[in-house]
């Protein structure tokens, strides 16, 4: 694995679209996504499903477009940010990305430890959540240590196994109620529909700052885009739906306890463990890659060990009751950021960029991009607090990208 931020040569790119489909499906098959689906229960079944499907269409599209930068430029996501924001601007984005990825690592190992401990206590009377927390962090860090060719085969095995296990989990969730009854289930309305929509959009957007870290290994752009889009859309929508149905029918945000009661505890435990490993290693690895954008001489594997340890230690104190707020914070920061990045690459540059624009001739900072980003964060916060029923993601994305587009055109940067 290359331990710098130089472009990946074409001859060293080995991931097919199917491999990326499995990679992102594996990232999406996670108990954290099931929990997020449970948060939508106040919307009812119909309103929740509408938020899930529309939110994934809206969130997945910029997510997969971000992958195109990786497949065409061959560079990690935070290096591609240099085109729009300049070198120092990309350093700021890298720092914020590292923070969110350490946070995600903590959240994933907490969920693994809590769910795994509940299952083990029911099966064997054994309880040690801290032991499970450290095991989850250690195995995820080890997975991030592996070379990229290994990911391809490990993801194929793990995701196929997870799909079968998740099928059982889905059956258990749907067993509680008929489809006709589901359609009639209404939420208590404490969550505005637009806010629920933003919670769904935030999940694929949280992967946008690292998608190019993996698509840079893709053999072609078409496979990179569609493999990423469909892999995450199918699996994440599935997990959200399981969480929504479980919360509406049982009052629990996940169906794992019901699986234990039905004698399926070993399957539930396998889902918890495998889904944690296939998701969390991406956070740890990409935190290391983001650091290399700022400190290219830092050894990548040392960075992997560092961020794996930090995420695991943070899990000891992370307040899980703030999970929903964490998702909104990710949306507020990264939706407008990549509104600027994607407008710059696809509309201003029209997918034309020279390597020197990322390295030797990269400006320190692009003020238009920075101001547009800040405006977009403000728009997101305004809509979330004042107009939560409308959703904040689309206005924020359009405001940041639109303002940047206007400024660049007025400066004659149109190519």
C-alpha cells in the first residue's frame, strides 16, 4: 500500500465495480445504520420509508460523484479537496475529517460492545462490555493494516455472509407485524420530516470525505461510480428499514434482542461483530490517509495504529445520547464542503485537472471556496433550527456550490 498522497498509477488499480459494491455494502450493513433507522420512528412507516429512499438518493449521488474524483485523479479524497480550497483549505478539511472518523470509530465500537454484551449475557451469562469494546477496536485496526488486495477478498466473504445473516434479522423484524399493519403505523410526530430526511442524507455524506481513498484503486470510473452508488444505496436503505420497522413494532431500535429470544443469538452476535469490522476499518484507514495529506512523510501504519487506539479510547467516554446531534454536525460541515468541491470539479473545471494543480502549483487557500463553505454551514444551521420541516441538506449544498460557481465565473475561471 502506498504510504503517500501521490496519484495511484493505472497499472496498480485493481478494484472492480463489484468490489466497490461489496466494500460499500459492507460499510452500510452496520448496527449503527439500524439504530439510525429507529430514530425515524416518529415519522411513521410511510413517512419514514419516504425519508429513507429520498434521503439515500440525495445523499448517495454526491457521495458517488466524490468517488469519480478518486478514480479519475487517482488521489485520496482530502488531496482532491485541494483543487477547490487550496493546500491550507484541504488541511482544515482533513483535520475535521479526522475528528469525525475518530468519532465514528468510537460509535461503532460502542455499539458493538453494547449489543454484543447484551447477547452474550443472554446466551452465556457473561458480561464484559469493555472487553468487547477493546476487541472491536483491535480487530478493526488490524483490518485497516491489511494491504488493499486483501480487502477485496475479505469483503467478498464478509459481505456475502452478512447478507445471509441480515436476511434472518430482517425476517425477525418483519415477523412482528403484517405489511398492511405496517402501512397503517403512524409515528407520534416529534421529529419533523425534513429533519428525518437530513438524518438519512447525513449517513452517505459522512462517507463522502473518504470515498476517493478507495475509488482511487478502481480500474475505471463507470464501475467506481455505480459500484459505490448501488452498494451503499441497497444495503443502507435495507438497514434503515430494519431499524424503522423494529422501532415501530417493538419500541426497540434494533431486532437483535428478539433474535436472542427466538434462539438466534449466535447469528445476532455474528452480525454485530462482522458488521463492526467491515465498517470501522474504513474509518481508521481513512483517518490515516487524511493525516498524510497534511504530513505526507508520516508512516501510514503508525497513523492507523494511532487512530485505531484514539477511537477505541474515545469510546470509553463518548456520549451515545448525542448520536443524532453527531449526524447533524456531519451534515452541517461536509454537505456544503463538497457542494463546493463537486461544483469546482464538474462545472468549473469540467473534469479537467492537471497533477501540478494538486501539488507544486496548488495555491495556499482559495478564499471564495472558504467563504462559500462557511455560508453553506450557516444555511444548514438556519434551516435545521428555523425550518426543520424543509430539510437543510439540499439548501446548504446549493447555497455553497451556487455561490462558489458565481464567484469563479465572475473571476473568469470558467474553462
